[in-house]
């Protein structure tokens, strides 16, 4: 049976609220932990941790942002000591980016903070409900990505968190 308009409206309103809350909490956590380092730059650390060193263009694609945006974010992460670059041995004009030990530690700290926050938020949930919600969210994200591609809208690649 297809979903009703009311259900779709409720779901999209709930997702909007979830995204706003997530941005607010993420910005607050980044401010507490990292001061003036832009919170949005943290999205670049996940692909570096997951995929290893890479060019800025590949990192931008993984994070779903323009190369110029990724470049500015990388510069801030580099100044903070979380990312370093080296000359690409296959093309001396390009650089490869990688996490530093400080970047790896900062990412681990950020993930631990998010995990603690989630544990607190889910304290009244049982495991089956949390697993089911995770499955449904993953299904929704997969379907949203397909719908975005089908309608010609840009949908970023999944970013490791």
C-alpha cells in the first residue's frame, strides 16, 4: 500500500528536524572540542580514515562537496595539524592528503562523543527497536539516493562517520 501525503509530510518534517538537531549538536560538539575549526571540515576526516591518503578531488567527491570547498576545509584541518599533504609521486604537480596522528585521535574523540550522545539518547530504547530504526534509516537513505539520481539531483556519496 503506498504512503499517504500526511505520512510523507510527517516523515519529511521529522527528517528536517533531525537534520537541524544533528547540525546543532555537531556544531556545538566541534566548538567545545576544537574551537574555531569549522565543524563541516570533519566530514573530510572520515573518508581519509576509511580510504587512506588521496587527492583533494577524490576527497571532495567522497564528501559530496565542490573541490574548492574541500580545499578550504582541508587548509583549516591542515593548519590545525589534523591533515598533512605530500607530493603525489605519480604527478608532482598534485598532492596527496592523509590524516596525521592528531587527526586520527581527533576523529576517535569525535566518534566517542557521538557514541556517548547516542547512548544517552537511546537509554530508554531496547536493542531490537534501535536495530530496526537503524535498518529503516539505512533503507530510507538508500532509497533517497536512488530517487535523487533518478530525478537528476546531485546526491553525495556515502561518507563514513
